[in-house]
């Protein structure tokens, strides 16, 4: 039987993740991951993969020129296994790039490997699958 308290805590963590990115709260962002977490945004235009602090610094620099982003996270699936969980969720992200007259939009999936810590659930691994991008900042291949 699924522990609904854990499912709710994991869903709440994903909402906090979206708020941290959109409000550019990089301390909050880092706090959602284990110190040794690996984060992979390489499916997105100009994306990178690496350790938590390296990726957080890249996000901070990259998004500093983006006036607006608003992540929506939905369809969250949780597979609990004791103090570990696999979480899959869909995302939709409208954003405004500098110099673009129209909004850009992207969507795809987040794949998290979560662990229970003394401070609550944290992601030890995030892989983003950016499946589509409308009005992308990179030209089509």
C-alpha cells in the first residue's frame, strides 16, 4: 500500500522545485537535492549535466537573462520503495527570452530518484526529457 503522506510530500517537493526555479531562489533549489546529486538538463537547448552545485550555478547564470518562466508540473507518478522513490512527472514551461516578441514554450518529463533524509525527501538524481520546444532559442537542426 502506498503511503499517502510520502506521496504528498514528494508532490509538494516538485511544486517547490518549480517555484525555486521560477523565483530564482538558488539556495532553495540546492536544498531540494542531496549534496552529491546529479542533474541532467542536456535534452534542453544549451543544457548541461553534472553535479548539483555546478548545474545550479549554470541555471543561475543562464536564467538571469530570462525575464519570465513559469513551470507547471503535473501527472506525478510515485513508486515508493522504503526510503527511496522513483518519481516521474510532466512539465510545461512558458518563458520569455530576451529579444523575442513571442513567448516560448517547452514540455516533457522529469525523472527523479528520491531518497528520504532527516530533512525530508530529496532528489539524488534528476533527468529532464525535454520533448518539444516552440519558439526555441536555438535554430532547428
